[in-house]
């Protein structure tokens, strides 16, 4: 009888140990992700600097372009064109709501920095994402924390605005 109890306790310990290891593993994974995120923002900084210093000369193909998606490429080209036509930047006005709450991570025109690119996504998709983040259906602490301060009407107006970013960029670089 005692043997059985000892065996049972040993099994439980073994299970607990493996669960604990899995937990540790995912923590490490998270840390890894964070460090990657930090690294990627550092690269973004460098890229901006490179672009600023070469802005007067002919546009140089950025060596750090990692996007393979042609749509991404297209947006990047247009963003470059927008930078060159300084006057057109004025055409790209965003609301204070967006500028204050979202642009730090998603870029001043939704091109994406730490947060994913929003430009090119439809109002419906953005609104659904925002609602899901706010309700916790889609889990992200950053977005959840941010959106908990905003009202449904604000989500709607943000979604509506972000939905027009692509058209605005197209218009400004025509
Ligand atoms: C502190 C940085 C940060 C700020 C500020 C921020 N976001 Fe995000 N956002 C993120 C990150 C990181 C993700 C990716 C989350 C994920 O996929 O789980 C994200 C995801 C999203 C997505 C989903 C995009 C997709 O393609 O899946 C939308 C939409 C979005 N954010 C909109 C907004 C809006 C609108 C605001 C302003 C109210 C905002 N975000 C502010 C970091 C931020």
C-alpha cells in the first residue's frame, strides 16, 4: 500500500515538474520575443536615420527592406515618395485621438512600427480587432489596456479613420 502511495506522489511530482518546466519555457520564449521586439525597433531607428540622410540624393533602395509582400513594397515606395514631396505630408492629417493613442506604435500614418501595419486594412476588420481586444476575446495586454480607456464611439471613429489611410496615401502620392 505504502509503495503505491509513494509511486503516486512521485508521479504527481513528475507531472508538476514538467508543467513547471513548460511554464519556464514559455517565460523564456516571452523574454526572447521581447528582446526581438526591442531589437527590431532599434533597426527601425537606424532605417529612419538612413532615410533622412539620403533624402536629398536619389532615393536609395533600403538595404534593410525585409518585406517580400508586393503590397508592403508598394506602401513603402509611396511613403518614400510622400517624404520627398514635403508639401504632401500636410495632406496626411490624422485625428488627435489617433495621434495621441496609436501613432507611437502603429506609425503616424498607420505604416506600423512596434505594432503591426494598419494601413490598407478595412474599417470593418479594424473595428472587429478593436472590439475583440477590448473585450479580451483577442488577447493582447497592450491593446487591451489602451482600449479600456476608450468608448465604443471612439473605436468606431478610429476604425473609420484608419480605414481611409490607404486611400489618403494614394491620394497624397498621386
Ligand atoms: C504600445 C504600443 C501600441 C499602441 C499605443 C497601440 N497599439 Fe495597436 N497593437 C500593438 C501591438 C503590439 C499589436 C499586435 C497585437 C497582436 O497581434 O496580438 C497591435 C495590434 C493592433 C491591431 C490589430 C492589427 C492586426 O493586423 O492584427 C489594431 C487594429 C490596432 N492595434 C489598432 C490600434 C489603435 C486604433 C490604437 C490607438 C487607440 C493602437 N492600436 C495603439 C501595439 C500598440
